[in-house]
């Protein structure tokens, strides 16, 4: 039997992070059983520590509490942005602890309550975080069973637990609830070491479809987002923005704005803001500020950017290499060289960046729409020159993230203005500000030289990816002579760029899977058969076959006129295969996606309902970067200001969607929020080729580009 | 400049001294604390700010509050009657027709407006009616189904 260790150590290293003294911590949370755990391995932690230049708590970075009323609370720095973690994490917890699902509460993204976390990205929540959470829950159950055994005076082996009630098997009248057992107690346990995955078969909640836990709040309008926080004396702020990136403020005439009744004008260096009780008033006042700028712009636009990328002074990294490219060339019967382009795209979440800041005494509290609450805390502490514990970030619901809510400019602005005015301030960006300050998915180029022998076996693969990022650049096919080179590091972008749902992978998968289809056509083979012949990875073969089955796919050499496309790839440990059917209007160049099938192998699927929704979402969102989304710019001047010129998918675009989740209960869970989006460029490009014979080498595939490509055939 | 503006908001007669040029969206959010109505673009392009004005779905971000004078306004908060969710709200939950939930209030209000006009919309009617409401998370398939379900329930309930 396991011994319970009651940890009475007085120092919680994490309090330095959260700013919470141990005493306050327990005062706030009450008694019960606490399990502290560390969801990352130490090596990664050290790495992270070096990257972020801060020392991390070594003890734990999440914890679980069985409170005195028997409720189960999980405190984590992860946030909920529509990906459904609030539901799937609770399912895992309910199962391991044998408590009703409804009793589990997730407390997320509050830097005062939750231990430090590296942020919500890279589909890490289920992959890296949840296995540790399961162990913590299992540990808590062990402690509870031991307490139950003492209480009921029977050995643990004679007890069973259901819905948070421990019962003596031999005498079912003798029972006790978790809540009764934890009452008046404070037991702490710190976990370390690697969790082992246990038998999933017995699970009651995990693996079952669960509806979003937060949906009632969201359908009634009660769910609070960062701009919805109502505070007495709240001021609305608008800030003066430069007309383009790289422009410097030279003169500013505030007199007209100052004349407006009820408007407070603030200037602090380059920060110029107007504030008022009314949002409308600040919208009117900000345009009254007359400003002059000096411009020092890079001579680049959305057409010349690709040349600039190729000519940049880049760092070159060979990420992977096997065999010898020269040999590959020699034994190849035909060689194909292609160059693929991908444009800048916006995150375009429907909720723009927002922050509401309040300063009470020396404590700063900010509600921020961020995927990185702890990084926001650091940024604000640094900018305001205060200790970390004086800054509390609260993360309400996020109206979408996709990697775009990782910088905190709006939060710093709100805090600065709250400090200057002495009142709470909300900074909620306009759609135009959102398009201006977005960290766009970078424009990128991929160059591939590939060869095959007479039978269609790939013999050469020389893959060069420029400024997309390395994610997804692996050759998933079995090629004897292959090299993947990543080019990065030069200053090519005239504005901010950053992670965008499955960073790098959308561009890389578009290039690789287009090239594979080009080769299949050259070889006179059906693109599915060509893939199956060149793949060794059994899992990839299985997802392709599953997708083909679901679609009812029959082989044909492309272009067949049917408008069928196929593509596959991997992301965050998950494998995906897509088959799509499109119709191309040969006069207008307009593409209508009729049907998309996606098969996905993500290991154990915790919440099939949540996963299906993520898959549908990825397919729908992915049509945008495939067909219309593209930032137009001239130097640092972003031409797209709203959804009129930046077209995102709408109801009429949505195809019939079928999803297949491979049954892999015995395998560790992998990422689910991003993988299904990676094939959308390639699968539609390949379908357009099959429909028209026109090959598109650039995303998005706008009608003009399609018509131009069709003319070439 | 300010004048008394009267309207019926979520079933309650209301009056307030207001600058008539203020935008309905900000009046609802800031004067009445009804933050369920969202800002998405402020230009009529996304539908996040949709409310009902005299039973018709309108974009509150481009509507001066004076246009709502003496009219009936319903926001997402006003759909719940005696603690009961509106059939469209229920159907959105049932079909899990949301992810981040930011577009959701606007989607629901637009759908209610649509069903009031056309209680038995075809799939095509729904797509056409909802086309101007944007969702970045890609909840479209489920929203369409939810509206169909709600339409049936509303008809049956009447
Ligand atoms: S906020 Fe009104 S339509 Fe976008
Ligand atoms: S659910 Fe996120 S925008 Fe629609």
C-alpha cells in the first residue's frame, strides 16, 4: 500500500511567480487535498527557462484540489479559446477520480490562482499536460481511498468508489463521500516523475462525446470576454496609430481633440490617447488628432515579397538528410523542380484584442484576451517597472486565438493609461487596428527538386523551405536520397509575423503534397496509389485508406475532370489525410468546395465530439487561406482594414464534411486543435488540378490566379 | 444635445437621457451593461453585434440610438424567458454550434430574426440568411443544423 506523504514544506516556489503568499493561497482556496504536479519534463523546463530568461517554479505548475465540499478544482495556466480544453480536461479528471463530470471545475489562466504555465499553443494541452493531470488525479484517489479505509475501518481492497462515494463492498450501508473525508484537512502532495498511461478501457467519460461545458454561458451572452468587464469609472480609450509600420511620429496637434467635451487627451512620449466614458466619443475624437509622420519604408509589396525572401541573407539549416542527392539525381528517371508561394494571412479572430486594466493601490489587475497569461504578466511588470506579484492577469473567455493572441500590446496600453488617468481603462482594438497589429502568418517560399524512377518510386527529394518555419517540412515519404533545408533569420517582413494555427505546416504541406501530385501525374498514376507506393509509415497508409473508404474513392490518373484532390501530412503527433471534391467555374475561376473527408489518427481521442468540432473548424477555416485570404500591402502599409477586402469563409462556402477518427485507444493522446487544417491548401490545389488541369503554385488560389493558370494549360 | 430616448428593451419600457448620435451597440453595452452584444468590426461586415429591432435582425454597430427610439429592442440577454432558453439557444447548445462563442450571440439573434420571417427555412434559406454573419472558428455546419432544429421546435410550440 502506498504511503501518504504529508508535505509541510513552507516554501512554495511558485508563490514568487504568482505573487501569492502561502498563507493567502490556502486562505483563498480553503482546505482539502492538494496535488501539485509538473506537466513538463525537467529537461524541457530548463530549456524553456533559458529561452524565457526567468527561473521557473521547480515544484509544480498546475494543481488539483479536492475541496472540502467534495468538488474537484483544477488550476491551470492554460486558457479556453474555443478549443474545448475546459471540457476535455474535466473529462479526464472525472474519470481518474471517479467523480461526476459536473463536479469538476477548471480554473484557467488567472496568474494569481494558477501556477505558472508556458501558454496555450502547439496543441500541447492534451498531449503534454493531460497525462500529468491524470496521474495527479490518480494520486488524489489513492489518498482518498486510504482516508476512506481509515474512516470506515476496512482495508482499501474492500472498498469501491463511484461518483465520489466510497463504499464498503461487504456492507453497502457503510460509505463516505470525498467531501466528508477532506473536511477540516489539508493534505499536500507533490508529484514528480513521468506519468505512465493506464488502461483506458474502463473510462466512463474519456472517449465519450461531450458537449462544450461552457455553452450555456455562451448562448445566453453571459460569457465574459476581456472587453466585457464592467468597472465603476471605466474609461474607454482609443490610441493614435501610425498609418504604416515603420512610420515615426514627428508632429502631433491635439488641440482639436482637446476641445471635445468629455474627452481626456493623454500624451506620454509616442503614446497618444483619447479617453472618455463613451466609446463613441473616443471614436470621434481620435480622428481629430492631427499627426505628421516620417516614413522610412521598405520597398516591398505583396507581389515582390517572394523575391525578397529568396534573396534575403538567411541562415541555412539542414534539418534532415539521408542518402546522397547527387546519387538521387543520377538514378532518377525524371526530375521535377517546383517553387511554391504562400501569402501573409491574418488570424482575423472575431474578437479583436482587448484588455481592461484596473489599478488598486499598487496592485495591477488586467483582464486580457491572451493565450499567454504569464507572459503578459511579465511584460506588464517589466513595462511598468513593478515586481511580478504586483500584476495579476485574468483570462476570461477568448474569442478565438489561433496563435494570434500571444503579444500583449493592448494590455500594456490599458495599464499605462489606467496609471496615467487613475481610473480603470479598457482598450479594445477596432477591426482596423486588429488587421494592422496582427502577427501575420509569414509569407513563404518552398522550392522542391524531386525525382523518381520509371516505376514511380521517389528517388530524390531536395526540399528547401524559406521563412515558413520547419514544422511540417519532413519528408513523410520513403525516399533514399533526401534533404530538408530550412532558411530563416533574415529581416524580410515589413511588419510583425507569428504563429498561425499549425505554424509552418500549412505552407509546407501545401508544397510537398502538391509536388507529390505533380509527380503522380507525370508517372501516369493515380495520386492515392502513388502515395501508397511511396509510403512506409503504416499509420499514414491507414489514414489515407480510411479517408478513401469514407469518400468512396476510385483511382484515376489526374486530371480526371472529377475535381478530386488528395493530401496527407502530420502535425503535433497527429496524422491526417484529406480527400476533397471541388467544382471550378471555368469562366469566373471561382472554386466551390463540394465535399471534404478527413481521417485523423491522434492516438487516444479524449473527446470525440470536441475533436470532430475542431476538425470541422479546421476544414472550414482552412478554405480561407486556400482560396481568398491574403494580406495586401505596400511597404508597412496594410491595405486590408476589415472583412470587406479580407474574405474569410462564410456559410455558403461550407462543403459537406465527413470526419473519421481512427480508433487508437491504446496510444497516447496527440494534438487535435490544428492538424486538420494543414492539408487544406494542397487538397484544394490538387482538386483544382484534377478538375481543370491547371496547377496552382501560389496560395491563395484566387479566381484570377486560377484563370491565369488555366490559360497556361 | 442630449435628449430623452424611450424604447422597450428586452420587454421593459426604458428611457434615458442620451446623445441621439451614439451607436446602439455601445449604448447597450455601456449604458445598460448588456455585454452579450459584441463588437467585431463596427462596420456592418461581421454580424457580431446583431440585435432585434421590431422583430428584425439589425446590426447595432451602425445604428444610431435615435433610430431605435420608440421601438422594441431584444438582445441576447432578452431571449431567456422566465429562466427558459429560447429554442434557438437550446438548439445551439444541443448541436454544439459554437467554439469560442464570440460570434454566438450575433448568430443566435440573426437566426431568431430569420425564423421570425421564415419559420420553415430550407437549408438554402438558412445559408442565405446567415451569410453576413462571420464565424472564424468554423462552427457553420452546426449552426445551420441548430437553426433547422430550432425552426421545427418553434413551429411545433406555437
Ligand atoms: S460589429 Fe457590427 S457587423 Fe461587425
Ligand atoms: S465560435 Fe468562434 S467565431 Fe464563431
